[in-house]
């Protein structure tokens, strides 16, 4: 009787206590969002706001450095839209250099959406690798930061 009681206690302990030892649960990553950001990218400090949705539309508005204040970069349906101080330009998105912050952000956010839609995005304690980027999210699924060898981008709600 004592052996079966001990076995039953071990069973209950493992059923109720061990699942609590797993890593923190994180919600699915939010891919439709608007956030302010600060970036240290290729040695340049940038800040502004970013709006992105899972259909691949992105708007980036820079507020610093002062020389770029007011510059808006938008992507929609394969087109790139640039505007600053009332001047506007539209071109194919391929014209923006790939190592630029807007192009890199667009590429990594599109990759995150693809991986999540295909069920291949695996968050471990709110972290995941997407290509050369490491992403960190909070427990609600919002991006906190993206980082690679080119720099780090931190997001604020």
C-alpha cells in the first residue's frame, strides 16, 4: 500500500508541478502593428515610427537624425514611396538598396510573417532566429527588438 501511495504522489507531483517549470508562454507574434523605434544601424542612430501589416505594407517615418527628420518610406504592392517636405517619389521597391534600414526591416518583417503563416516560427522564451536576425518579443507577442550584425532596432508600443 505504501509503494502505490508513493507512486501516486509522484504521479500527481509530475502532473501538476512539472508543467510549471516550462519556459514562459508567449502569444503568437503580432504582425500588424504600429510602434515607435530606436535603432543603432550601421553606426547611425535613427528613431521614428513604423507601421507594418501582414500583407506586406510598411510605412517608416524618421524623426532623427535631424537631417532625416520628416522622411517617410512606404512599401505597398511592390512600390516604394518616398516623401519629405512635400516632395514625393514613387519607384519599384527594388530600387532601394538592400542594406538600407527600410529594406532590411521590410525583408525581415516579411520573413517573420511567412514563417509564422507556414507554422515554422518557433518562439523560445520570446526569442527566435529569422535569417541573420534575432527577434525578441514580449509575452503579448509584440516585437521588442530585432538585432543582427548591422545593428539593433528596439520597438516601443
